[in-house]
């Protein structure tokens, strides 16, 4: 599974090593909080879920579409289907 690591830091500059909690707010935001070991503050970071979606890594199909265009990807699928290759969920 691909994932992009979030690098979260306290206003004092210390990078979070462990999180106390991760959750969601009523405003549809991802909320991460921890206790900073340097300044002893409780730090809360929130990020709208829509922003989280934009920061997700691209899938292999999205990368192929960007590099070769959807038409080239479509031609590849047609060729593979002509050989009898199908996705498991296809009839």
C-alpha cells in the first residue's frame, strides 16, 4: 500500500514522535494531537478531509493516465481483453 507520511511538528519546532490521539472533528477535519516532549505543550493539528484527499499519493492508473494519456491506457485494456485478460470483478 502506498502512503505519504505526515510530518507534524510543534510550534516550538520539535517533530512529533508519538501521537496521543487521532480522530475526526464535527467540521469534517482530521485531528491529530500529542504532547510535545520539548515544551510540554499539548499540540493539536487539524486538516480538512478535502485537503487530505488532495495529498493522497496517486494510484498506478492515475500515473499511467498522466504519463500516457487515458487513450493509451484504454488501448492497453482493449488489447488485454482481446487476449482474455479480465479484472476479477469483470464478467
